[in-house]
C-alpha cells in the first residue's frame, strides 16, 4: 500500500470574509502558513442498566466540536486583516471578534502530489477540507530572539466536510467549488 505525501507545496489555506460568504471574491488565501491542524470531538453518554454488564447504548447529547488551529509567519498584516482583526488605529485589535457575525469559514485545498497549489490550471484536480462557522478561541504571537515571529491561531467550529473536484478558473483566487 503506497501512501501519498502532503508537503508545503501541495496545500493552501483560504479564509472567508464571513460565515455566510458564497462568492469567490469573499475568500482570501492566507500567506506564510507553516502548519494547519484540524479534528473533531463527539461526546457520547453511555446508557447502562441493572442486569446488563455492558452498556446498552451510547447517545450523542450535544453537537460535535470541531477544532482548527494553524500558525503563520507575521508579515505586513494581510493575514490579520483577512482573519477579521482590526488593523487600523481607530479600534482595538480583536474588536471584530466580539460580534456575533464574526464567524469564518476555512478551506484547506490540496493539489496533486508534485504540483504547487499556487499553479492550479483549469480542470486540475483538488481535494478540499472545509471548516465552517469557525469562531476565534485563541491568538498568540511568539517573538523569540533568533527566530521568525510566528502567530498561532485556534478556532472552534460548528462543522467540517471534505470533497474532491476540479478547478474551474485559472488560479486559486478564482477558486470555484
């Protein structure tokens, strides 16, 4: 059984302007991304009863929790603006996340092995992991002497899905699913 490698060149991370964004112009590719991790947790409640050694059922009583975190090198503020942080002098940096409409959707796009994800052409195949209705849970910056400044961002989301398809358009910024 062979296993495909997924390396830096093969993945791109996109973020939407809002959780309701639908057109391709509402999505931005984040730059200088170093890692992206995602997963989900489903909490179950065991149902036991007298007379049975094993549980008789396991029920899901609350919705799943989707976790998503990534890190990137700090640059000129493009990523922060795309994520919804206030980068102007007129408001606090995190003020945009205090609104109920501050959710975002994230898309991890993977190209075929050996192809840079930034060189997509029309009809190239891709796979996509979508993380929807994500809300900021943690943002930290590492400013260590002798290392590049790095931001670490965590989100909790309502859903996660995956799909495969082909590119309609000529570049990731024109990505149509």
